[in-house]
C-alpha cells in the first residue's frame, strides 16, 4: 500500500502490522501543517488487516481483532453506534478511530457557552469498521475504511494508546504480589519495567497500576470485615482445618477485635509456647487498630510468631477479650507471659491468667547491674543503689518506679522460674513489630493487612523452620574430642549448639548415682540447657553424654515434628485444585524465564519464542471461547 502524504516513513514487519512513524518532536523544516488533513494509511500484512466478508463469531472477537490492528498501527479505536432489529438483536455495529467526531463535542460549557481550555484528540477522522450480522450466528465485515487524516503514534507514544494499554491478569497478579511485600503501585510499575525491558513494552502506564490498586482498596473497603471473616472460614473449610480465629463486631458491623492462628503456628505454640511475649505498641491499617504479635523463641533461638491480635483500643475490656481468645485458640496456658509496662494489660492478665507468671521485659539501658544471671536479690539491690548514687539519679521518678516493680523484671527475683530465662530475648517483640512494619502500611485494609502478614510469616517460616532445619543436617566442627560435645551435636539444633552450648562447654556437684546436677546459677531451670559449670563437673566425673533429664525438648532438632500432637488434617479437593493451579503457574513462569535465559541475545531464537507464544495465545483465546 502507499501513503499519499509526503515526509512519511514506514516500519515494515513480516508478521505484524506496523505504523507510519510520526514524531511531532522531530518535524523537518519543510513540514506543512496542511499535511495533517491528508491520508495516512498503515502498512500492514494481510493476516492482521480486516477485509470485506471476514467472519467473526461475535462482536467481542471482532473488536479484539480490530483493536490489535489499531495497536500495531499506532492508532486508538473504540466502539461506536449500532443498529438493532425489532427483537433487540444487533444487526450492524460500528467500530471507529478514537479521533472520530468533532473536537468541540465535549469541550463546551453549556452553561457559560464558552470553550474550556482543554485538549481534544478528535479531528473528524472517518475511519471505521462496519460489521453486519450473519444469520444471527456471527458477524461479517461489511465495510472497512483505512485512510486516516492524522499521523500515528510513534514508538514513544504507543504506550499511551488505550488499545495498547490493558491490565492483563499477569499485570494484576504482579501488582497484587508486590503489595504483599509492601511495594506500592508506582514502585511495582518500575520493577515491572525492569523485568520487561522498557516502559513502552509494559503494556500499561503507571496510572493504570495506581488505578487498579486504588480500585482494590475501594472494593475491599465496603466489605472489609465480612471479607476477612469469610476468608478465615474458607481457610478452615478448604486448606487448614486447624486454623482458628475469634472475632467481634460492634452494632454497625465494624470489626473491633480479631484473633487468629493457623495450624502450623498452633503446632509451634504447643512445643515452644512456654514463654510468650505480648507487645501492643504497633498500630497499623486504615482503622488504626492495635496490632499485637504473639512472639516466642524456637529451637534455633530465633523469634517465632504464634498468632496475632487486632484490637480497636488498648483498654481492659479489649485485653480481657484477647486473653480469653488466646485460651480458646491455643487450648493451654503458657508458663510465663512477658509484656511491657502496660498496667491495663497487667490487670487483664491477672484476671484471665491468674496462675501464669507475668514478667516485664528487660530494660537494656540500665543493664549494668541486672545482667548477671546468678545474682541474688540483695546483690542486685546493692548494685542498683550504688549505680543510682554514682550518677546522681536518686530523684529520677522513672527509676524509682522501675525499682518498686523490680520483682517483675529482675532475674534475681525469679531465678527458680522455669523458662523465664527467655525474658532476656523479649526485646524481640519490638524487633518483631519492626519486622512486620516492613510488610504492612497504615493505609491497608484488613484483608490487605492479613495478606502482608502472611508474607511476613512465610518469610519467617522459610528462614527458621526450613533453612535452619536444613542446615541441621550438616555437621559442624567440634572444638574438643570429648564425647559429650558429640552427643550435644547429635541432639541440639546448630543454632543452640553454636551460640549457646559450645560456650558453656569450654568452661569447667554431680550426684554419681542419679546424675543430678545442682548449680547455683540455675541456667537449666531458667532456660532449658546446662551451664558451663555443669559441663565441667560432668567432665570431671567421666560422664560422656548429657544426662537425659537435662535435655529439654524445645531445643532439639525437628522439635515440632517430633513433639507436637496437633494434627493439621488433610487438604480438601478444592484446595488441592487451587494449589495445583498455583504450582502450574509457577512452573510455567519458570519455563518461560528459562527459555529467555537460554535464548540470551540470539535474535533468531527470540523471534522463534515470540512467534510460538503468539500462536499459543491465539489457540488459548479460541479454545476458551468455545462452550
């Protein structure tokens, strides 16, 4: 075909429609403005250009074809008028160039009768595609006009055409997955561009990404409470029968309290839940609800989240509800609950957990006189008073308050309490809040918050249960030839062995009949593994392995698998189908990436991949439209 206007270039392509290149930033000096009214005809292969009597099964299929023709040409197209018979059946349909129509159709203020200062893309272009019904079983091309009176979008402008912008399921999934890691729409767009290669090839604009994200929030916002509750019910019925949750709404059906823990978290609590930390210092989501992660320590000496709570307020009623929900979800009380200095929470714990020890986390900034594990109350008090005098802090109100409640947070006063040696690690609650803060945003809906929370939990699970458990299969070097060290290596996780046990082993009254060990530091009582003094005594006595009464289950390899009695149940057929589809999608993406990687910079192979994908897409589109 031939373009009747001068100063026009054509980009030819054997497989796809190309457009006349027109870059208004590069007009030559001889360009005539009147050229705008001349004919502009795309050069196109026969396979992509509409033709008279071409058949389509329905109007949607026809418009998809025409839109692709326009996209490749650098021209936007749109649906226009139609004619119907007496029964309301469409007998004729018009598709037109988006620049069809008068430029002042929508730019006149009817009230003031003056033109607004807006830009119109319309220029009375008469290009159209007319389809007529064919015996009510499809449509055929009755008329096709292809001569435009305006230039086409160049390579740089293609990305802004409506027909070249569409959020595919792949786009939407990418935006959604990015949001799980606290990546907003704008940043997701930039990352997507880096994956694809250029902004022109994204297939959408950053505004499209933002609008999709905004639409999700608006949709969820109207049904947020119902959606999250239904989501939890679906999880119970389809994928995790051991998932448990409690919730409460007010008279206006606003969610006011929510507590949840999945089956795996509950198994972890069963094994590692002797000491649990509550920290209600982090507010999140658009409702400014209080987020309380329930944190403990696993057998790798890593922070572990047992469950989560969202409360509308930090008051006695909300905290009591949270404590009672804790009992329902987990089924047993912890030995020790560790909190900050919240007096309201303390009162609630005394009501709901009267037999559970309540302790406060350590104040690290005044740790000079409290970090000695085996100090006595008298020694602590003497050291405290000396420090206060030395720095002239006798009138400090806060220090006086902390000294008055010393029995709640100074180890000297509860060295005999089992597992409260974990108290020292409860700054983990604050680090846990920081950790979740990397995944969630204050503007998140409840549904979005839960999705981001799950992403954080999944990363924690991979780093702890999967990665570190995997490394337990490797054997580190021993520092001695003693059999007791080899025994510990067989029993304990590498996290405990390397960071705790090995230090104790390097230092040095055992009952030889019972192998009972009594040490004044009481490390085993407080934390669950032997101290260096005990190992020294065992060595002197010729005992070659750790006596089993001093082996605590929580520090052993594969502790959850070996010691949890909670059955997670079987995954239902519906969940299995969803899981299978998800896995197949991942495998397809892996294969696609592999093909691109193998092709590297080989243009012929890349062309082969592109043609193959185009052929598969046409086949998929045709197949999915069949009843």
